[in-house]
């Protein structure tokens, strides 16, 4: 018996491996899949501006990475005791302006170094609805709890989305001809827009992705994360308690689809070898002393040393803190 309608995954003409430098930007999809890639020691930078939902903010961030040297105090605003930037998510906010700016620039400069070396740029779009700060007319990444009256709200057209991203993609491909760009649409529903408003928003994003992939054939591709959740996983057991975000099980399912179609055979084998080590690294013993615990620690360290010797090019720095 067939229990689901399968979504066809494109036959991509490239694969990602542990030598590929990756940059992921955009919605929750980047966090969900990016953190898995990070866990498996891929060289990746995930959301250097924080979670970003709308394509105009993603475009603004890409432009900054290509044309700015850093952020300055002039880019910082204050509301309710917190300093922030409208290009960034709330995790960069701080009561201390110098600290907020330092955190912004640390993340920004690290991503700025990755972009010229990246073999793949993954952009995940979440919503076509945007908020413009009335005093400047600029689209913001996040409203930072500023009163809604200070913003205007509108839904982007397909033309507006493609007009924002097209010149940036063109410039990126001129700078690095072998760069691959992967677009995807977040399956998380933005329910504040209403059921119909959410569908219209997602439709605009999907059509824009289709348009861009067509314009840049062989360079820009689409991964159907939205379709996988809507069609293969159309059951509320694959959602979190808010019934809007997807569950850990759904994230695992999407990762399996993603890795099965985009991760190289060599790296898939490395992932399998890493899994045993990672489970040992994430194990938290009841006690931290005794012969059994010491033996476990020795075995873990031996495993790590063995794999590090076999695969020295992995992003072993990702294990710091574990």
C-alpha cells in the first residue's frame, strides 16, 4: 500500500562534500539543515545575520557581504534599552552598543571571508511579506518589537523578488564561475498572514525561485523542502506544538532527502563514520569519575584521533565545546 505521495527530487549536476565551503542564509530551513551539516563537520557558515525571512532582507545582506567592510555605530539603533541593526535578527541585540556592534561584525567578517571561497550558497526564503521602516523606507529583517505604527507592510511581487536577487546572483557568478546557488522555500507557515495570505506569499516565493533558476540555468537550482512537507508529510504529527513549525522528525526527513540528493557518496560514508563519535561526544555520563568513565573517555578520544587522522580536512573546530 502506498502511504504517501512522493515528491520528485531533481537530479542535481553537482554534489556537496566536506571540502565544499558552504554559506547558508535565510529562514528556519537554513538553521535546521545548516546545523546538521555543521554537526557533521562540513565547512559551513549558517545565517551570519540571524534568521531572515523575506527575500529583500536576504538581498540586502548579500549586498553588504559583497560591498561593505563592516558595520559602524551609525548603523545601530536603540529601542527599549537594546541596541540593534535592522539588517540583523534579535540574537545580536544587546544593552551595550559596543557589544552589539562587535557581535555583528564578528559574524559579518567571518561570513565575508567565506563567501569568495564558497562552492555553494544556499538561500531559504520564508515569506514575501515585508515591513518597511516608515522613516527611511527600508525593508527590515526584524522589527525588534518597535510599535507596528512605525512600519508599513506589503507583499512583494514575483517581479520585485527577482529584481532584488538577479543582479546579486549575476555579480556572484561573475566573481566565482563555479559557484552553485541553491534556492528553497521554507515549509513553515506564517499564520499571521492568514491561510490565504500565507499561500499567496509562498506562491510568490516559489514563482520567483522558478524564474531565477530558469535565468541562471546550470548555476541556480531549487530544492523542494516546501513541497516535501506539504505533500509527503501532510500530517500534523510532523509539526511542533504550535502546528506551524515542523517537528524534529520532519527535519530529519528533510535532511535525509537533502543529503540523499546533494551530498557526495564519499561524504555520506564519512557521516556514517562520524555518527558513532558524535554520539560518544554528546553522551553525558551520570558520573564523571571511575574506571568505566575513564575507559569510555579513552575510547572516545581514540576514535576522534583515528578519524581526525583519516580525514584532516573536516571542520574539526565544529566539535569545540562538545
